């Protein structure tokens, strides 16, 4: 019984084939993505997700391979071959590599003969460009039309369903260029931005390239060529689609480029707070307190260490002053007075850096600062919890500062090659 294609108003009396597809393990492929990103019509046999689910012919002609949709890429003239995007040019928008003449094939008995191939992309995809590659066998494709369908479920729509929406007319396909196992110079067809899981392609051959008995579809590659930030990289391939970054720098090799990645080294600390934003250092160690973490700091800045000692001591002085501790002036003097801890550390560091004292003298001065710190701590112990003394929580804060100052001075000694 004849059927009417409501979408085009053409009487159809052609053959139809719908065959279940056996999922095969995809070949491992190294992505060759360029500025257009991945080929969204890459078949599962070559590492993608697309599968042919139905083929048909109308307007006169027959299916050349009517019995299967799941033949390997090496099988000649089967529809699954159209989706085989083989190495080494997988995802390459300008080259199609195949080991044989594989691709959907239809016999052409009349000038209106049209082959149909319905493809499940494996998931809803967004695209706006299709690149069609010419066949170099005894068949050709001279005209190509693509349609989408609103169906998103696992059951594909029939090719004659009235829900198909054509994205283009039957565009003329160029002759292409044959490089032996590869074909270049595809016909690039811009499409309206489409969102679809299923696509239907319709192909014709009017004989203008010499071969008219067969309509053969070597390959088409589908891309999302939208470039929101106008940096030369389509959104599907751009690691920062909303921020222009033509260099596509990506220090940590994740999915986000450096200009839009809040953590460029993937160490769990945002770049704004990371003391080595481009070098992973989860613990953020900074032995010399200069703002650069150990992982990316090639020098030890003793001056920054001395400043850290002074900062810790100043915080303790503020506590003692606020508490009005009995004998507090003596404690403060041990910390910051002439000959006190901060004085000894700062003078030792500056004199050693300037070459005014030798290493032994430098280490001796730092050890004297530690002795002064021990004396300070003993005096604090004597005032702990007493009237006009030091109470909690301030006592714990002072002990924490003492521990920080001690470990910092010890770090200076170790950095200079001394022993504790």
C-alpha cells in the first residue's frame, strides 16, 4: 500500500528496513578534536555513541544491503560504515579515513531515487553544522538533506513519522578529493542550531560526477560550531565557552581552561587563596611565610620568616596589654624589647644575609632567641590563672603564639643547616 510523506507530500512506494542493532564494544580512540570539537555522529565502532537504526529508499530504487545494520567498519557498502570515523582522523572536520568503501548504499533506478538513513546519536546533542564526505567508488552522493525529531526516548521514530523537521533542503554536495584511504574537501552545510537525539539523512545522486547507478553515502560528521565567545573555538570544543581564550590554556588538564577554572591546579584550593595557583599543593605549606607555597617557591626568604616572628609576637603583646597583666612589661620586653626575641631574630637574619656574621654566629643568635622564648613561656606559666595574671581563652592564644614562634625559629635554624 502506498503511503504519503506528509512532510514532503511525495507518494512513497519504496522499500523499508528496520533492524535491531547489536551494541558492540567501541574501539579505543585518541580524540583528534579540533576547533569544532567532537564529531557527534561518530559511531560506536569508532569510540562514539551513534548507531544507524533504520534505512529506506523511496522514489525508485532498492537497498543494496537490506539485511543488517550492525556490520563492522571493514564491511563494504553497509550503512554502519557511514558512521565509522576511523583513526587517525577521528573527529577531524576536514578528513574522513576509511579502510574500505563502507557506507550506506542504495541502487538508483530513477532520477528521484532517494536513500534514507535514520541515526540515533546516543543522547540529545546540540549541533549546527554537518560536513558531508564524498564517496570514491561506483556510487556518489550529490544532494543531502538532514532532519531532526523531537523524540528523545530509546525507541526511534519511523522515517515516515510526521514529526521530522528538515534543517536544510537537498543541498548540493561537492566532488571532494580522494587521497587514497582518506577523503578531504567535504561539503560544509551550516544548519540552524538544532537539539536532537535522532537525525534522518536523505541522499540522492543525479549522476553529475559520472556514477549514476548507485547512491552511496561515505560519511557525514556532525558538529556544534557555535562560538559564543568568538575566540575561534566552537562551544563544543572550547574549554571556556563563555570567556574568550584562543590559546585554550589548561594547566591541570581538566575540562575547564585556566581563564574560567577557579582551581587551576585541582588541589582543592581556589586560585584566589592558593599560594601556588598553578602547582598542586593541597596542604599549602609555606615555610618562609612569603606568600609562595613550598611547591612553587625555589628560594627561602629568611626576611619573611623574621617578619612572621614579629607578627606573632605583636599579637601576643596586644593580648598582654589588654589584660593589664601584672609584670606584663617584663613579658613584653622579652618578646619585642631591645635584646628580645624579635630583636635577636631580625638582627641575626639581616646581618647574616648581609655577610656581616658567619654561620656559627647566626645559629648562635637564633638559639639565644629560643632560650629567650623558653624564659618567656616559663614566666607565662607562672602567671597562668592567677589574679592579675593570664586567664582563658587568652592563655591558649598566647601558648599558640609561643608554639608558632618556636617552630618558625627552628625552621630558620634547619634552613641554614643547623641542628635542633
